[in-house]
């Protein structure tokens, strides 16, 4: 082959490459005409370079909103992502068109491999709906759940009592208490924190929390799995299999000891042949195992974050803390235990919990939704398989709705002592994918805060500055670690 022939071959290859690139770029632009605005995306990797440096996706979206407006389009690898930041559009879409957006992108490579379309969070369709309805009941049952919460609260309160004027290791003790509640409700265990089973289970869950499985690059650029890099997929699969084996063992133990006259927990509820809402036979032990893992993965993490935020804002606002304590004194007294039945008579406590959930927005963007057909959204057309996020935190801080949203003011939820409902308030989201643990979360927050405030006043340790409202994102938004002391009330 002559030198000229070689040059021609190179030139032709480079020419073809350039034409393909132009086609991809132009095609990208042409196809995106009906999509909302967003930053210019590169072929194959999309907006990954713009997103890489930013630790917190929810904050990056707030930044991009300043440039592109209230509905954003991003391309992450090969996947279209829409973020809705306008509170009216969030509300209208979730309330009126929730069904069209009720799917999860469980077809993404890693999610599909690990979750295998089981459980609740990464599932949709008829099996998911049946499981979700079935699971709601044991999470909301008032009396059994109340006793479990009060049991854990007693241990927590003892630790605070013992800590005297030393800082309480809040994150650790709260996380242990709420994990204990959810283990109790789901499979009946009342664990001691040193028990090998508890350490094994929390160790596995911690591994899951270390890295966001959704954000793994293989989900958005499946071709990266052919590159010579170590993938986290294998580790996730290993942890998932161990967790499922752990849960299946619990189900087997329940089968061996099942007694129709004594329904102990969620697993017994599933095994109960007489239950009117008996789950149909198409739901397997594997579905129930994965559902319990979903509850244990999300519940303790978000609840710990929410209660940490509550204590942080109470430390920062001694006046609010005092007002709740006075309300509790009047309604519950100083010696009785605050119960769920007291909640209706404690409007300021209820308003404070709402304000904490608004200002902190522990799950700032909900979890990713998707659409399984082309869907109209305002003036845009969202193509099938686009991932859609509802930016709940943006709604909770919208200046056009809330007066001085950055201020912690529980009384924005009260009018003349009566509770006010706000349209722009959805910490648990709304519609078919709304949080399944809302009732439980409300009960835990109410019982923890009222009983703890009845006994203690939370303060920063002597000489320490007030805790900052800066946040870190684990799998929920929580405050950066802060020191607090629990001073017993006179
Ligand atoms: C203050 C505490 C909590 C907050 C603020 C919260 C908030 C949320 C939000 C915003 C979503 C996403 C909904 C969406 O994708 O549109 C969600 C989903 C979910 N939450 Fe919660 N949550 C809390 C506590 C809990 C607890 C205690 C549990 C379990 C015991 C739980 C279990 C779940 C599950 C399984 C989902 C997925 C539901 C689905 O995919 O349909 N959450 N939560």
C-alpha cells in the first residue's frame, strides 16, 4: 500500500468520525426541541462533566435553575433527566398526573441487576401496588407500633440521663433506636446493640449507604463496564445477597413458630392465612425479604436525619423549645408519658414538626421517577424512559409562596392556634409514590420529641457555638455533626 493510500484511509476515517459526531450532536439538539432547557450536553457522556464536581445534586439543580429556569433538562450519559423545581407544577403533576409518573427507572443496569424488580422502592406495576398496600398497614397500626416506639425511647432517654452534661452521641443513639423500631415492626427483633445479628445487619446496611447505587456510572453509561476499572456492582450484589439470605432466615424462623392467635410483626402478617387483606400467592418470600430491606435501608436513615434536624433547630431556637415544653406541661403534665392520643391537643408541637420537615427537607428531591410513554409536561413533551425528579426542597423554599422561607418559624403552620394546611408542603411527596413510612415517621417524631422535651432541654455545650444548618447528603439530607447536651428539666 502506498503512502498516499494510507493518508486517504486516515482522512476517510477521520471524516466519517467527524460526520458521526456532527450527526450525534445535531440529532441531540433536534430531538431535544420539545424538552425543557438545560446545559449543552456532550455525546456519550452528556452533562457528566458539569455534574462531576458537585457533591450535592439537589444544590447543583438550584444553581442551574438560575440559568435555565424552573424545569431543567440534563443528559446524564445516555439518559434524559428532567428536574421540576416549580412548586405549582410539582403539585399539579403529582396530584393530578401522578399515575403517569408512578414508575421507577428500575431498568437502569445496576438497579436491575441488584434489585431484580423486587420490593417497593425500585419496583412498579401490579406486584408493587399489592406489596405497597399490604405493607402500609403494619407500619401504621397505632397501638403495637406505639409500644415499640416507647420501648426504644426509654433506652434513649436512659442514655441521655446518664450522659449528664457531656455531649450526647446523638447520631449513633438515634440511629440505633430507629433501626430497632423498624426491626421490631418488620421481624420482631428487640436487639441489644452488641448482638452479633444486629451488628451483622447494620454492617451490611452501612455498606449499602456508603455509595449511592443509583448514581453509579454503569446506570447511565452501561458501556463503562467494559472499561478496565473496578466496578462497585460486585460489592453491591454481594451485600444484597447476604441481606436477602438474612431476611429469608427470619421468614423461615417465623414459619416454624407461627401462631395465628399471636401476630407478632410484618412477617406474621404476611404468613397469616386468615387475614382479610391476605396478600395473594404471587407475592413471594423474596418480595417480602426485599420489602423489609427497603424499609430498613430508607426508614432509619431518613428518620435519624429528621430527628437530628429537629434537635438542631430546637437548640438554635430556645424560645420554640420553651413554648413546646409549656404546651406539654399543660396537656400531658410532667409525670405522664406523651402518647399519640395527645397529638390532637398539641398544635404547636405539630406545627414545629411540620416546620422542621419544611426547612430541612430530609429527602430533598424524592426518589427518581420515570415515564413509560411520552408524556406532556407543561409546554414540553417528556420522552418515554426519561428520569423525572420533583425538587421538593425548592418548593419548600420558594419565595413566591413562603414568607422568609430561610427562617425557622413553626407559627407559619398556625393561625390563631389552629393548624393551617399549605399547598406547597410535601416532605413525604404525594401521589402513588408518596412515602410509605409517613404515618410511622410522624408517630416516631412526635413521640420522640414530646417525651424527650418533657424530660430534657437541649443546648449547645458550654462555650460551643450554635450548630450550623449546613448539611451533608448521605441518602438523605442531614446536618453536619454537632455537639448537644441534654439538661434534665427541673
Ligand atoms: C421524616 C421521615 C421521612 C421522610 C421526610 C420521607 C420522605 C420520603 C419521600 C420524599 C419519598 C419519595 C417519594 C417519591 O419518590 O415521590 C419517600 C419514599 C419512601 N419512603 Fe419515606 N420518608 C421518611 C420516613 C420513612 C420511613 C420511616 C420509612 C420506612 C419505614 C420510609 C420508607 C419509604 C419507602 C419504602 C419509600 C419508597 C416508596 C415508593 O417507592 O413508592 N420513609 N419517603
